[in-house]
């Protein structure tokens, strides 16, 4: 009885804290059994949950050679995540009824700026309200307030999920602690992917969402109105996004209609309307789990004071054949995204439209409605861009304990619009991004051609001949195997990427100086289970990038880009206790462009991550 009394008092106190009650309602103390022993008190709330994580991240960098703009300080200590992710995140959930829940995310982090008020705290995702109600006509759900993670369809409102060809060595901020440290690598070997959080494949959304499922005739729907990550700011003019989906189930198949409209006024008088539309139909048909035909087809446009808003086609279709039919699984995919279509809430980049940016007075706070172009981007297989069409071929092979996945892509631009190519540096990508902390600058580096993005960078290369519709070829290889050494588990992963860009479409890669760009990268990873609680990890990365004919050359050397990056790293994953992990990484980095003498760096980086989930 004492325990129940204490729990009742704690429940009343939390209710007072959450709902702002200075004193509890006396009816809460009224026993519901007429005063007979043992006394039972009415519950103030049916369910309360608290969860979250604490994450410490520290980095020590010592450079033997670095970019001139980094100054004369070669040794640096940095505490915290440079993407402003918090040290402590706590989610509080309350369920007043069985079908209603309220949640909020609180965060605390210390940017260590030296200020007297250095700690930053507040709401992470805001205060979210969820509600569901089931009737004989269907189940209806409402989400409002705060930030929700939502998806309509890939081309309207979703995030790219790729083909599960990525490195595991560098942990992401959202990576969980697993039940056993080695389990993380076994899961990737078995499934080709890792357990992702709720954000995987979805976009952040703030506003009102209404969902309906289990409707008559196997219909379902979703409607949304509010703001995405591209809306916001303090401007009083409308700045919003609306969208929806109606889906019809057909047994093992489905068909849906999806739409989204983003609009904002770029001036205080609400005369300059900027935004985009996207309308598609999505479908999937399966035959005996052997053949799957999936697609999304539609159109989109972009409108602004200096753009007429012409519509263009968006097409993404694929056939998947299982091994029962073709002896090994095959996916054949075709995509075509018009240069007039734009949607920075979808799964493709904008590379064609110079988006409208109004003249904003100094000191004015406002949202940026869209992202800037990426020029002619070299992307991983599966990452689409507008103003491009192409074919993609994927397959998975297994030989005993050895697993091999292969991907090939041949694509071309629909129109020649840019005299620039952008590309990444896989071997040292994350470490290079840490040269610039806290913000995302463009035009940095010794030659002003590097731009920082989230957990990475891309470099821009200038083409010197006439602008044409460029061709792109990519080959990606992922190999996974495992063994035992001294009766301990060993996992081996290899990831290779081979990309080239030339002046026109080519069905086969162009590995000669006639290509504008040739990029080759290799990444090897080893994971050895020393004990149940400790894993030894190793990484070796190497990339080679060449500029070809008709590309920019260095004024001193007279040669095009000739870049080499090498990276070796070793680390430990240590389980300290349940839900508590310690992750140590030490990396040697070495990079040089043999044609551009200032573009080189060499050094070491050590990171320590301590993470607790509760």
C-alpha cells in the first residue's frame, strides 16, 4: 500500500508539472472502494514513459600538414558534435488514454564557446500530440504539433534509402548500442542494412497530419499541412507545404495518388510567390513473390518571379526478378527526372534550376525556401538528380559464406546546363568536413572549390570546353564474408566505387583521359570479436581522382587534377554495461593533389564516443 501511495503522489506531481496545476484535484485522493481496506486510488495518468540517451563525443586532431586557411595551430581538441547534435536527449511520453499520447523531446548540450551561459537547452522536436480512434469504418490517426517524421512517396515526400552499400566504421550520431557489440556487424552481414531509427527514409514535418487505414475496399489515406525543413523563419507571410496520398490495396498489389505543393512569399508584401508542385501515381504489382513491378510516375514544376513554372515529367520504374526465375536476384531500373521538376523534399537532388533568392535586408530573419544547385553531381547509385535519365542494374550473389552485391548505372543529362562537376572524397570525407566546425561554408579550401555538407564535403571542378549534356557511369561493389581466427569471430567488408563523367552518354565506362572525371575508391573494414564485450575494428580507405581533357588546370603546373587520398584507422567498441558503449577511433589521414600544390594535408585524428541509452 505504501508503494502505491508513493506512486500516486509522484504521478500527481508530474501531472502538476506537465499541465501547470499548482495544487492537485482533491478528487484524486478519493478512494474508489468507499474507504474499505486496502485503499485503491484512481490513476492520474494511465502511462508515463521516459527514455533517451546521453552522448559524449571528443576529438583530438594533430596535423603535420594542413590547409593555409587553418592557421598555425596544428593541435586541436574539440568536444561535442559539430552538427550541433545534443549531448543529452530525453523523451517524455504521457498517455492520458489508451488511444492518445503526448510526447516531447528535451535536449541539453554545451558548445564550449567560453560564454557565461554556455549550456544550450530546449525542445528538440517540440511537443507532439498523437491520437488514434478505431471505428467499424476504419482506424484514424492524428499527429500535430512539434516535429513528426513522415513519408508519402519517394518522389513527393521521403528521403533516399539507397542500396545499403556504405561503411560501418565511423558511427553516426543516431546509431544505437546493440545487445552485443559484435551484433552490429553480424546484422549488416545478414541483412545488408542496420536497424535504423524512426527517421530512416522519412522527412521532418511540423504541422497537422491525418491518417486513415483499414478503410472499406482496402483504401487508406494521408493528409498533411504545415512546414518541412525548407520552410520557416520569422517572416509573417505564408510559408508552408501541403500534401496527401490516397492508396488502394489490390491484394498483393497497390496503387496510390500522391501530391505535394510547397509555396512561400519571398517579400513582405506577399507578391513574389516561390515554390513547386509534384503530382504522381505510385504502384506495385507482385506475381508469386518472383516478379515485382514497382514504379512512380508523374510531373512537377517550379515557379518564381523569374520562372514560368513549366511542368516536367518524373519517372522511376523498376523490375525485380527473384532467383527462382533468374538463378540470382536482378533489379532493372529506369529513371527520368525533367529539368523543370524540383522537389527538395523528395529523393532527388536539384541540379538544374538556379533557385530564386530575393534580396534580403541585413539583419532580416527568414527561411530559405529551397536548396542551391549541386551542378553536375557525381552520386552513388540510387541517388537521383533532376535533368537526368538513366538505367540501373543491381544484383546480389552468395557463395557459401561470401556475399557479393553489384550495381551498375549509365545515365546522361537531358540538357547541358552546367560547366561544373561536383564529387566527393570517400576515404577522408568525414575528417575533411571537420576542418570547418559549426557551420556549412561553401567555396572554402586553398582554391575555394570545397563546400561542406552534413558529415561530408563535395569539391567542384570546372569544365573548359562547351557545355554539353554530360554522361555518367558508376560501378559499385560490396563484398562481405566472415571467418574464425583463434576461435574468435572475424568479419570482413569491402566497398568499392568507380565513377566517371564524360561529354555525352556512354553505355560503358570511359576509363581514359577523354573523360572529364575519373574517381576510384576502395574501403576495407575488419571487425574482430576479442571478447563478448570488446570488438577490434580496422579500416583502410584509398581513393584516386583524375581530371581529364578540357578541365581546369593549375596555373603553375599546367596539369589537371591528380588527387590521391589514403586513410587508415583502428578502433575499439567496448560494452561497459547494459545499454552503455564506449567507442574509440584513431585515424591517420594523408591526401595530396599532385597538380595543385596547396591542396594537401596530413595528420591524425582520435575520437572517443561514450553513449548511454535509457
